[in-house]
C-alpha cells in the first residue's frame, strides 16, 4: 500500500457550523469523561519493535524491542503563544492506521535504493495531528499543525524516559562557560557542533550542559538507542539536557533571535545579542514540525548503516532536476597550509599555487579543487572583493580546460548578505559550488538560512558543503545539491589540538552516532601519520593519529559524497600507490553494508559501486585481528587489492603493505590491524 497524504481533520467541515460545533463539543466532553486514558500499540513490520501511545490528559509514548523496554512512558507536547498546549487535555477525534511497504531511489547517497517500510498511527485533533511510525530499525513521531492564523511555538516537550541508568555517548556543547547564570543556555546555543563524546551514565550528566544530536544510549542486551531528528527545514534544532540527575533526557531549543550583529571569526558570523520569547514563528497554513527519531539496533554495526533520517526527510520538489549534481573528491588547500615543496614559486594564496593544485587534480582524475579561506579580502565579508594575488576568472577557465571544477569557501555573513547575486555571478564564471562556513547556530532563522542557501544554489546549479554547522537532518535528500556537512570533530582538530586528543577513539565512535544523521566532511587523507605517542599538533605540516592505512580506510568507512584530500599535492605525489587508491575511490554508492563493529573499539564497512566492492576497517589503539564474512559478494573469481598495516606500523605510522591476492573461495577475509590501524581493499571481478 502506498502512503497517502493525511490532511488535518477539521470537525467544523459541515455547512451547519453552529450545529456541528455543539455536537463536537458534546462528543469531546463525553469522550474525555468516559475514556480519559486510551492506549494503542503500534508494531514494526517485523513485529519486534513496539510503540505504545497513550492519549488523554497528555500524549505519551513508550518503546520496546522484543519485549524489552527501551524508553518508558514519555510525554510530548507543543506549547503555543496563545496559551494552547497541543497534546494536553483532549482526546483525538480520529485515529488512522496506515501500513506502507515501498522503496524509493536515492539521488546521492550510500545506496541507490532505500527501503521505506513502516506502520503508522495518526492521531487527529482539532487543528493538529500527531503521527507515530514504527520501522524495523526505529520509531519516529512528529506534530502537524493546521492553523488559519499565524502562530508562534513557545516550547516543545520532547521527553526520553529511560527505564534504567544506562550509559550514553554524550556530545556536549564544547563552548559553554559563562559567569552569568541567566545566560547558561544562550551561550551554548552559539557553538560549532564539534566535540568528542563523554561515555557516562545518564544520571551523571554534567550540570547545566547541553548536548547536541545525535546521541547514543546503551540499552539492555547490547541494544543501542540513537536519538536524532529529520526533516528540519524551518524550526530550531533539538538539544538534549538532563537537569535533575535522573534517567530522563529532555529536548531544549534555541529561542528565535531578535537582535543579530555581525562579528565572530573575521566578521563572518552572526552573533545573537537578544532573543525573542518563542522558538519558532509560522504563517497560517499547515506546518509539519521535524520528526523526532529513536533508532534501535540489536548489534552495534547495524547502527552504522541506518536510513531513518534519509527516509523521513522530504523528497525533492516534484519536477525538480538535480541530475547536474556531480559529487567527487576535492584537492584541499587549508589543512596542508598551501605547503608545497619542490616548486620554483612561493607557495601560498596565489595563482601559481592554485594552478599547481589544479594540475595535480587533473593528472589524478580528482574532480574539484577548493579555494578555502583567503581568496576573498579579509574582514570585509564581501565575496565580490577578491585579493589581488588571485585572478579567479582565469583560474576558473584554467581549471575548466583541465576538467577540474572550482569550489569557493564562503563565510556565512558574506554569503547570506548577498546570496542571490553571489550565486549568479560565480555560477556564470564557472564555479561549481560553495563551502559555506561559520553558521554555528541552529535556531529557526539559521535553519531557514540552510534551506534558502540550498534552494538558491540549486537555482544556479551550484553544490553546497556546509561547514561550521549542525548535524545533517535530511536537507541533503530534499536538496541533493547539498553534498556534505561538517558538524563533526574532524581531522582539522589535529592541526592545533592538544596532544591528549584521542582522535583514534573518536573515529571508531562516530560511524555509530554522528554518521547516523548523514554524511560527514571529516576531511581525511593525511600522508603524515603518527603512531601511538608520536602525535604533535603542527599547523603547517599537520599529521594524523594512527596509521597510513587508517587514512585510506576512512574513505570507505565514512559517508562523504564530497570527499577531501586534505594533504599537500607534494605529499601525495610522493605516495603514488596511496594517491591512486584515494583518487579512484567513489564517493556515492550503489550498496552499503556494515560488516562488524563495536562502538568506540572498531568498525568495518563494505560499499559497492557497480560490480566493484570496497572494504574498509579501523580499530582503536589496540592491535586487532579481523575476520570478515564476505559471502554476500557471491560466486565467481575476484581479485583483492589490499592495503594493510606494515609490520612496523606500530612504530612508524606510515608503514604499509599493498598486495594483490585472489578472494578466498570461502569468502573469509582475515586482516591484522596495528594499534590505531586500518585496512582498505578494492575487490573486483576477474575478467576471464
């Protein structure tokens, strides 16, 4: 059965409005008096996951898997500025059951087809509906409000009551300190959405500290519970908070900005000085609030291949054409500090340097080169003012002749102030997209900026990579020209971070948490690789933690349709085998399989493009032997190009060995990983 659009139910639909109103009031009164509490249970298609929804004085839900309670009875509601509280004090006028079994094609994603099978309950009230869905791998709910007048949302009650004091992986907001107790949350609403995870019991939540999404909870029986959201287009993003040392988490939302001033990094950010007394404002009409998602996995590795966010995002507008969007790899200048060697010109932000990057990209079949911060005049927040060392028009022409596209970095304030003109001007010049940075908020105005930026860029056939931003929440499905998001504690942190950073542990955690939300602009590909104890932050000649093969593996393990080569072309040209592997690897896939993994310890992923499989795996700082079952590849002869850690990789991180072997007939692949190590393999059929 295909899903039908559910229009908000209106009790006053008859011509005799007065008589209908009297009957409706009497009917509701009888219902509330006679059935103050009523429960309905919604099961997933496989019958293993159950959502119990209770209506009456309030709407609550609970979630169980195979009869094991994962989320206890938890209330939900929406408070409006006129004093009405949606979800309180009334019974639904109607409950609709739906069952959907379908699949749809994905435009730019980790698989070409997404299964969309769920059972649904729609609770209809006067002026709004509440929709609950149960999938085999999670549940979701949302409010849909139908109003004849403009309205404001003052707060939303989203509650997650856990039945026990389980441990959670908590991504706290990093910048949170203030001497003013009245500003403790406002300070945290302005953040980069980049932090490592605190692994602690829910009741031990840090006082007055917000966490951004996604967040992972460890339930009974090895089950994992991941909380995030989808279809976030015109509403503030959700944070989580525990203010009473309980086992409950509660949604928190940034109030809508009132006064915003230009400031921050190089005058490129919008600094909120005052806020309004509501979190969202809407015109009259039907408004669908974001989906609240609870994904569930029985095995850790299942969470590394979860489609809940992409499924629940809005599809592209009917008739829209995004066939022009071409993801790929990007030769990146900033992480390696424009640091070339063996050249006869002074490397830096100038035409000679960028021509060198373009030539490197062209020679290796790398689709794009990015001009990061520095090409536009500093402190002006004006993308029409280009530094005199750069002739951008001639560079675009030079790149185009070599089948390389240019992407421009842009600060938020500069891009937002002149968005239409900037997109039109640079599209006509031949620029292929923008990397937009330093948003650092997710209030309603900023979320709407992301939508407008995607829409405007699409109008001029420009791709968008959002940096300095919150986690993805489905915008990349609605606008497939949005090809990547940061919102991750990526490799850039190792340019300046403390020697105590454990990026290796973080790398084996995010596939099960942050990657659930969507693609990650982590910016991998370092050719300087530090074994345990050898890492130092060096801004101009940055290094990674862990082995060389770990960096190669990240191109398989991490989802990233626009994928950076973070290191210097000079370093890549000295590493021919590794560079060829990176340059050839796809960035979108026909199929993805999570093979094995444990949060914070190790992960192995398989991805297919055409008839070629890529396998990648990484470990924490422990030596590990992986045995992977590749029986899904099927019959026939396959050859494996394998990059694995060298025998001395525990001492010299760059030590690796490449070998070409035939895939064993039993399809069991055995690989040894050094501390902080990894492996990457390309498996292709033998052409007889």
